[in-house]
C-alpha cells in the first residue's frame, strides 16, 4: 500500500487510482526564460523518482509535465535581449533538456507547451464567464471572481478575509475584488497575442495549467505536483478555475516538494546565492552526486545546499561504489530479497528516500562482509540487488571502476587536465615493468608523477589493478 502526504488534507492518504492500474499525474514544469536552477533540479528529481517508483510498483503511469513558454517574465527577458519570445524559449528549452539528461531525469510522457493550447484556454475562460465565475474588467482583461468559489483557500489554508486584509492599499479599478486574478490579458503593443472573443491577448499564467492538465488527463485525475512555492496562489487558483469550469473534482492528491536553501538562507539572485544546475554540475565528480544530495532529505522538507553537503553526498556514493568494485555480473539471488522489501516499505511511505538510501548503505555493508568472508557469489548477488534498487532512484548507473576515475571538477568527464585514462594506464604498465625489473627508483618516480596528477594507485599482490582519481 502506497501512502502519499496530501497537501490538501494535510494527511497521508492511501493511493487509490481512479482507474486502476492506470495512474495520471501532472506536475507544473518550468517557465523557460533562464537556465534551470538547483531549486528546479530538486523538483525535477523528486518527481522523476516518484515516476520511476510508481512504475516499479506496477502502475501504468501517464506523467505530464508542462512548459510555460509565454508569460510576463518571458516577454520582458526577450525584450531585454532584443529577440523574439519564440527564440528565447527555444534556446532555454534546449538547455533544460540538456540539463535534465545530465541529471538522468526521464522525459515525461507528455510535455505540453502553453502556446499549443490556446483554444483549450479560451474555451475554459468562456465556460467560466458563462457559469458566472469570471467577468470582463473595465480594462478589457478577463478576471476570475474569487468570491464566486466558496472553497477558495482550502489548499493553502488561507481565509478570504485575511487575504483581503493583507491586500495592497492601491485599488485596481478594473477588479470587483482585489483578490480576483487575470485569466486573459489584453495585448500590449509589441507583445505576442492570440485572437479571442475578448480581443487580441494572451492567457494569464494560472489558466495555462488548468487547460493543459484537463486536456491531457481529464477533468479528474490522480496526482498534481510541484514546488512548495506554487501552493499559493498558483495551485489554489488552478483548483478554483478548474472545478468551477468543469464541475468535477480536478485532483485526488496534491504533492509539494520543499524549498532549497543555500547555506541556511533562501536561494535568491539578490543575495548572490543563486546557482544554476549547469554551473553546479561542472564542479562535481558526476551528476549522481547532486541526485544523491537531493534524495538524502525527504522531498517535503527544506534542504540546505552547501559544499559540505555535496562532499558528504560524494563520500556516501563512493562508499557504495567501493563495495561494487570487482564484483562479477550477477542477478539478484536467493536470500537477497529482504533489502528490496525494506526499500519498498520505506518508499511506500510517502517516498521516504532518506530511509531508502539507508537500505542501500546497509546492502553495502552486507556486500563488504561477504567479500571479507570470501563469498564472492553472495557478494555478487547482493551487488546486483543494490544496483537494481539504486536504479529506482536514478543512481549507480556508472561502472564501479569508472566512478573512481572521474575527477571531482570535471562534471563527470573521465579525464583531468593532467593525464587521460589511456596515459594513466600507460604509466601503470611502465611502473609494473620497472618493478618487474627491480628498478624500484623508476617505479617510485612514476607513482609520484601519478600522485602529482591526482591519480592514486591501489597495489595488490598480483600488481596494480585498481586506480582512482583523487
């Protein structure tokens, strides 16, 4: 039984697919006007793991993650750059796909773009006007009437009276209520526009996800996810407009991942602690280090990004890869299912990845014990189980020997500024020949050269068969 914390009820709920064994999930994706940052990276990783695990548990999942390719930020950035919005968004969509591939984020089943769903958005806005939930303001914009939807605020726990009390002093004369939000904006000179019954314009941000999700998954689907920052007002507004337009329940379970802080402070460009995925990945041995860091904390809580945390993630992964070194290929054998059962128990409980990683570390210790006892067959079977479970988290995809040849500053490139892999192997062969000839001075000189290049050797009775980069 899979239980998921539902942000709407505030409690863990048993996952009961509306149409078993199929499952439908929509996650709010990126607004593509800049590079993917580590906050986005956490969201992408969280729902990638959710997707992998739900499918592992036998559910036929349809995963939809949208792209917002038209909104105020995109229009402003394109104007600043002197380029079209289409050129800007195409460039950052390509960059997003590159970053996702590096982080082993599986592509969603559907990746709708807002600009492809204008007819659906216009139809939904028309339905809201028809049902008395929206109106055309004095300035020509179409606005949603928040007061018309009695349950407004139930997701975020906010009351309309409190929200109005906290509203800005400036009154927008075009609105009936300061809380009303835009569904369709009248086009300004030089901005992209689409024809509509209300004149040339473009959609408000909130209506985009309602139209795309219901078009692809129906008016009532299983899971809706996104970052905690979207809970209010974006997801609150989605509920209001979707339920009002369709008369259906919209979503069964709401999932929200927590924020990423940087050295205990909220990540912000103004604070100078804003990091993109691509600049972070360049500093790591491999992108799996960042994935491990994300998964080492429960998805619902905040996570603190720091160099120390990344070092700990690298060390933890390296311990696992150390256990996998030298193991022959094998399938999980008898007596190895206990760890899988523990792993599934942890993941069934609201995708508890920190506890799931603890299961992987426990398997690592069992492998080392089997190795020490000379039971290579059991070590190999446990290693196969470890790799299989790691794969459900998007980890352990690198051959163990290769992991230790990756530099920590090459972003997963198996080479350093000094020596390539081939050059290292050549020097190791030369050192072995020198030792065979009892020219220990030459052998020692080669070792020192390798150490200076950041290459560490592990000598064994039968020669140097293992090396790694420092």
